[in-house]
C-alpha cells in the first residue's frame, strides 16, 4: 500500500504503510487507546525481543549526580517490528526536520527565556 493509499486513522495516529495487496485495509480500534507522556526511553534487547521502557525525568538541573526517572510504560517488540519502527521513526524525524529545521541531539534541554 502506498502512503497516499493508507487507511484513515484516528487523529494523532500515523498512517498505515504496509506492503500488502491493494485490497487489504488496516483499521485501528482506538476504543482502549491510552496516551502517556515520556521524555526518556531506555532500550534493551535479547535475540528474541527489543524492550522499550518509557518514563519521565522531572529534574533537569545541572550538576545532578543522581537522576531519578520514573519508568511508566514498557513496549516489547520482536526484532522485525523493532526494525520497522526504527524505519518509520527515522522517516518521521526527517519529515519534521524538513518542515521545522534540524533537531540537535543535545544532552541538556533548551530553556526558553520568558
């Protein structure tokens, strides 16, 4: 399926981009969908799975020796799904940067002077 032929999704969900026959359609059931915010992601893996653990770091002060991160959600993927996710995320970041400018992977967050 081409991107333009993707099945419509619920607001905020990415379009399905699957290599299936033109008759195939993906419908997302969002009746049990829950949203969480994360500004930290820890990744680990074994031969059989990739584990993404998401959480929130609330303390960004300089000079901290111990940083406490509350992990709240875990997603477990097989390596094939993880690779597809990596490809989709790379595409999304590239599209974002083409619209809004380059993202810099800074260790410290930017602060806006108000």
